[in-house]
C-alpha cells in the first residue's frame, strides 16, 4: 500500500514538474520567434560552425531523390517544432529565412549533428549521416533562388 | 493487497495505452537496447510511453513474466526524466506490483564528440520480488529469484543508482558502454555492474517513398550486461552475465517495437530471457499540459 501511495506521489510530482516547465515556457518570453516576427539573433548559432564543417559538401547535392527522402524525414522529425512547411512556430524558428538558406550545407549538417542543446534543439546525430545530408538537401530546397542568392556556396 | 495492486497496475497500463492511442505522435528513432543506454535523450517537451516485458526461465523454481511501464519525458534537450512502474507474475505463484523508479539522465557537454558522456541518477523504491532485470549489479544471481512472492514482497529496497554512459556514433554504428554503481540505502555496500551495446540501422539512407518495412526503420544490434561484485569483493566471481541480440522497428506511425532474446553466460545467470517492448512518442506533451492549465503555447 505504501509503495502504491509513493508511486502515485511520484506520478503527481512528475505531472507537476511538467506543468511548471510548460507554464514557464508559455508565460515567459518566447525562446524563439515564429516567422512573422522573427529574431535574427536566434540564427547566430549557425556562425559557431567550424571552418572545416562549413566547407563540407553535401554528397546528395545532385541526387533528386534526396529531396523527397529529406521531405519525409523532415515531416517525421522536424515539422513538429519547425512547422509543416518549415515556417517556424513558437517552439522553433523558421528555416525559410535568409540566415538558413544562405548557410552552406556543411553548416546546416553541423547544426543538425550537434543540436543547440541549451536552447531546446536536440542532437540529431542519432539519424545516420546520409539521412542528415538528405534533410539538409530538403531544407535547402525550400528557399528558392532569392533566399539562396547570398549563399557562400553560390558565390564564385 | 495483491488484488488491489493487480487492479492498480492493470489500470495504469490500460490508461497508458488508451492515452497513447489518442494523443498526437512523433515518429521515433529509438535505439533497440533494453538494458544499455546511449547518449540520446528524449526530445524536449515530448513524452514517450513505453511498456516492456521480460519472460525469464528459473531453474529450481517458477518461470516468471516481469513487466514495467515507463513514462519518459524530455524536460530539456540536456535532461530526460523517467518514471517506471514495475510488476511481475511468477507462474504458479502470484502477480504483484513491485515498486517504482525515478530516473534522470543529464547531458553535460554542449557539442557532439567522439565519445559522449551522459550522467545518470536513479532512485528505486521496490520490493524484493522485483524481477524486471533492468540492470544487473553486484552479486545478483538466478537463485535470488527463488523466494516466493509473498515472502519477497516483505523486503523493501530503497536504492540509488549512478551510471556513467559513454556513447559514440560512427559510420552509422552506435557503440555504448555503461558503468553503474548502486547503493541500497540500508546498510549495504556499493555494488557495481556494466552494460555494453552496439547497434546499427539496417540501412543508412532514407527511402524517397513512405514505407513501413524499409530497412532504415529497423535497428539491429547486441547488448551484454552483468554484475561486477561490490565494494568488498569486486570482480566477476559469483556474478551473472547476459548476451542478447536486440532489434527495434521504428514505425512511421510513431510506434516502436523491440524484441530481444537473451542468454545467460554462466551458471549464475538465468538460462534464457525473452524481452519485448512497445512504445509510442507523444509530440508536444508539455504544450498540451500547458494549454490544459491555461497556457498560451
């Protein structure tokens, strides 16, 4: 009987902690901005990618199937926070902005691999390396030429 | 008492399953291990509801079916917290609720490295009848399980358990090594144990078509775990060890199925353990709870 009571008490504590954490997120300042009023500072993490990582080329760059595969992976693992069309949500920033679309594939791959664990972005190295590159290929396909114009990769 | 515990346990399990079916899901990429841990934590705000079974053989006594439910919550991207509810049926004896565990895993480093440490802390409040074999520690041996449930339930165990998880991912392979130290809060010495695991998806590239049976949805591997004695008698003597192939099937619908036949490696071990589990990840649990209490998220 004591064990059951203790288990219920722990369950209640578990729920209470969840509520406090969730309320903290909703009542405080949003950690990231949705697309309409986006905060450029949230993308500063992209600048942290080391030179070597930035310069890595996407092995799926010329594989047309990679976009389709990446789209499925995005829907399964990323859309929940970044939105179905990567437009962003209160949980995570838009990926259809110049900061992301002008980043090199290597930079996006590095960010996916390492996450930003202090700011709620999980580590995605549990996805095998080819799948991460497929995701990068899909994300880079979302921006269109105007957003990609400043991409270092696009410059001579 | 027994019938109350059984009803409560069945109630918890039924509620968990119905709840998991109703709520929105996130596609999971879960590892196949039952005992070993890798360095990946639950996504922040998500709740994973898991049910696991262990069917064990028992020489000189009754075979058993131990089972547990896990509620795994991603508090942040660097902290995952879990509640376990344990029970077991000893064939020819009875079914009992055996206790609960509260587990926490912390990721101390900001970036991925070749070896990634995770710190683990767990508090256990269970009876001597607990048989889930979620970890093997100290001089745990098969003959410990011969005690009848009525007698074993009288022993209350309050235990803290610490683990250092060291995990690497290379060329699609995950290699993990867990070292554990556990202390019964009564007057018992520190006990030690280990778990090792290696696993890899059957395919590294994702398919361009939606599919349930694609090889990338399956992760296969092997794990090995056992005890390392205690503070007074550290080593392999009078300890039990197991080797178990593992397989996980991550369905696009958000369900994960796992199975693992385990084999005892010495005379102190159970001859055979058949483990299986099913889990479902609930997306945005924190947001749902927040809305329930008037939050805006």
